[in-house]
């Protein structure tokens, strides 16, 4: 599995470097966000609840590249499961939906070819720090993902998604704020 990890380093290195620069310069804070040309959080919440009817339990704003994104944790009315619904904060459209599962979920177990410990090692190699939360997720595209919230050594929190089948880093995003508690 080390060879899979080594293949992901070049793809994520630029993101890692820009994340470090973000922390050292502290260019973003909540005053800056107020001046951004983004849709109201209510617009995205409405779109998220139209997609997965239920109760919003948590929201965070993160940067995916140059795009600000709201991510809502919604407890669905239909099945009681928790879904992560992402909404592009510049345009107000839903971009990604994932269902949270546990380690024993049969779909996740079937797809996972690497362990959570291996995935955590890959994530921390890219963004050193302390894992403060983790999740198992199944995307609507059928992919299984380990997600780690890492309190970085630079003082900010980064969310790192690791493909549970390949071990590749899918994305790493800086979290600007979070409202509500994540299930542990």
C-alpha cells in the first residue's frame, strides 16, 4: 500500500503547500468572509433540505480550492441516517452528497481495501497534526471514503478524504468555521 501512498504525494503537494501558506499568513477570518460575494447560508440550507429532507444538525464552511462550500450534516426523515450535503457558497447549488456509515456497513466493508489506520497514516503524512474526528462515508457515486478532521500543526483544521479502496487522497480542505457538534 505504500506505493499507492507515494503516488498521491505529487497530486496533493501543491494543496499542502498552499494550506501551509494559509495558516502562516492568516489571510482568512470571519471579517473577510462577510465581504465575499456568496449566497446566504439559508439559500444553501434550503437547497440541502430539498435534496435530503430532514433536520440539519451541523454546518461548516470550508474552502475547496478557491470555492467556499457549506457542508451540512442532515439527519434524514426518510431513514434516520446522516448525510453530508455540500452546497457551493458562490452559486447555491448542491455539489456532493455522502451518507455516513459505521465500520461494519456491508457496502463500506466490501469496498474498503485499506484499513482506517492506513488511511489515517496517509492523511497525516500530507497534513501533520492530530485527528480530532473521523467518519466512514459512502458517496452517491458509490465510493467509500475515510474522512479525517485534522487539527494541523499550523493551527487550522483541515478535512482530508481518503479513498477507502485505493488509499488516494481525494481532497483536503481547510475548514473556516463549524457550527454544531460532529458525532464521534
